[in-house]
């Protein structure tokens, strides 16, 4: 049984009790281990895989040191968290064989990738662990692999900050929480020609929150595969799990030594449910040069940047504004307390800076005129205690939209709660976001964050491949609790 099955069965008793549940909210899961001191460890940089175009990555348990003096068992790609960064080039095929050495099935999705359906990481296309695993799936199209699967990425898209993560149906949240996530950086000649910061001055930052048991293990309200917790405990967190330790590249509240020059930070929110409103203290500015789908047409200046789960922001910070010997904190201005802090930059040296931020960065292709408009409503079913799209929970056997290959459509989205909404295969332009495009809607997007009662219209071209894909909320607890739907490009 899945967590969704447990809650669905529990929900069937509600009419008999004459009770309709309130909509669940995001909830903090406090750690039982002592919280570490901020800025006591250096920022780790994930190892980079590049050049070979053919890689083998093993998802496996490993023991790492996250909290001081305590070991934590993770589930990591190549046994590390985050997993290795794959550095790829446009129009150059990359083949990645994922081997499963975990006790549970896994699925790997290249988030933001324009990928053929057999390599997209559909939620039921599982890789079984050694020795097999009892599966109870009602999906006649599921592709089940034993031990390993090859994913082929043609990279027929513009340069962008992508990421890969687990996508197993009903279990994405706990499996990503335990460490199954990594960067995938796609580069091209257009970006290479720009005089942007590069080398050691280009740094990926994976932001996420976690909670810990007293013994140092990750704390989560439902554990795969046994699910021994009572439904009431699982139910309490189906609005989204918030941790009380902020990790950057897997390290708690790290510090990062920089020179007094410009740095490029590829920021990814890999949290299950937490949002960040990034700010620099003392006061500083971010120059946004890219979004989920790559470079913007021109730089955009922000004093704060709101980042929902799964969103990526390509940001320049100019540390010449600060004197050598000073420090600046990256904080989450949306909250107070320990989770307000994220990391600290220490300006430790003076260096020459030849990088520039051009006034024009790129051109965005015209997606073409729309041929159809579709409406999707994202809501909570209070009677049956589940998240839904257009009044229905996820069903792999049901198709909710069939756009034609190469066509452009307008999708109108509306929510009852805070939902970061993600489409597989395609990127889109934001036409309106609660009335008009917001300050963080520039460029090509694959995830849009809507607040309670908000609506948006997006323009998407369904090019690339025919086949079955999904769209869903990227609050991972919402996704696991049925807020997902299918579309098939025909």
C-alpha cells in the first residue's frame, strides 16, 4: 500500500463520521538532534562529470557527516548528496545508466529536460532494486527495469540549469528528502560567448531543508517502504514537510570564501515544500540572467528573489560592493528564526575582474500562435482527503490532455493553495500571473508558483517528442498525494 492508499481508505470513513477535513497546511517537522552552529563548515561543491557523454551512476545508501559529530545515512547518486553534477553541451547526446542499489524502486527524471518519453522518468517507469520488489501498479504502460536503466538525453534545447531527481509515484517526497537529487548543467555556444563569470566564479547552490532524528538519520513522517506510521501522522504533513536545518549543497548553513568580484550562482530550490525569499544582508542586489529554461533576453535586477520548490534562478552577485575582510549573509527574508539564515559569503581577497553583464543576453524564440486553450484547477478534496487536478486524483491510465506535436497552447491554471506547478517536456512563457506577469516570471519557465486563489495563463509549444508525460505540483507531498495528471503529445 502507498501513503495515498492509506489516506484514501481513511478518507472513505469521513462521511460516516459527518466530518470534512480542513485543507492541510505546510508543517514544520522539528529535529530531535541538536542543531549545528551556522557558518561552521565550508560550502561543498559537487563533483562534476563532463566530456565522456556516457556515464554510469549508482543510487546507493551511504553514510555521510552532515551534523557535527553524528553520521547520517543518505540515499545518494554515487553515494553522495547532492549527486554528481553532469556538465553537458547542447545537441550532444548524453547517455546515463542509473543502477539501483537501494532497497526500493527508483525513477530518475531530468527536470527541465526536453526528453523522449522512455527517458523522461515517468512515475511508474521504475528500476527495481536487487532481489526485486512487490509492485501493485495499475498502469499497463509501465516500463519496469531490473537493476538498471539507460536514460538518453539528446540535449536538443538551449543552455540552462537543469536537475535530476527521483520521481517514483507516491514516493518522490521521501526519496528526494533522503538525497536523490543532483545538478545537470547544459551549455551552448551562445552562452560561452558572453563575458559572464566562469570557472571557480560559477557556483551551483542547491537549497533544501531537512530534519534529523536524535541519532542523526533524516527525520520524515513516512518512511519507504514499511510505512509503519499511523495514517494520522502521515496526514498531518500532507500539506508539505518543512525541515528546520537549511542545507546548501548538502551542508548546514555553510560559509563560502569569495574574492571582491562578480560571481554567478545557479540557484536551485530542491526543498520538498519550503519557499525562499532570497536577500543579502547587509543590503545587496541580485542580477538575474537566467531562469528555468536558460538565459533571459536582458538582465533583471532584484533586491529579493522568491524561489519556489523546483525553480532555478541564474544570479550574479557583485562582491566588489563589499570591502575585503567583510561578510554578507544570504537569508530567507520570508521567515524568522534559525531557518532565516541560509549561508554566509566571506570576502577574503582582492582579484581582478574581467567579467561583464551584457545589456542583451539572448533572443527568445517565438512559440507560435496558440491553437487551443485548456483550463486546469488545482484543489484539495476535503471529503476524500487528497489533492486533485480538475477534481480528479492522479491515474496513470487516464489522459487529461492531448496536444498535437509542434502545436502551441494556452493553459489557464488556478489554485486553492500555494502550488509550484511543473510541466514535463516543455518550457513555457508566462502570459499573466494573477493579472500580469510577475517579477520572477521572465524568460522560459518549466515551473510557476501560484499562491492561494491565484491564476495564471502560460503559453507552451509542445515540440520535441510524441508520447505520455505528466504535469504536477512540485510541493512533493502534494505530488505524492495525487496532485498530478497526464498529457500525451500526439
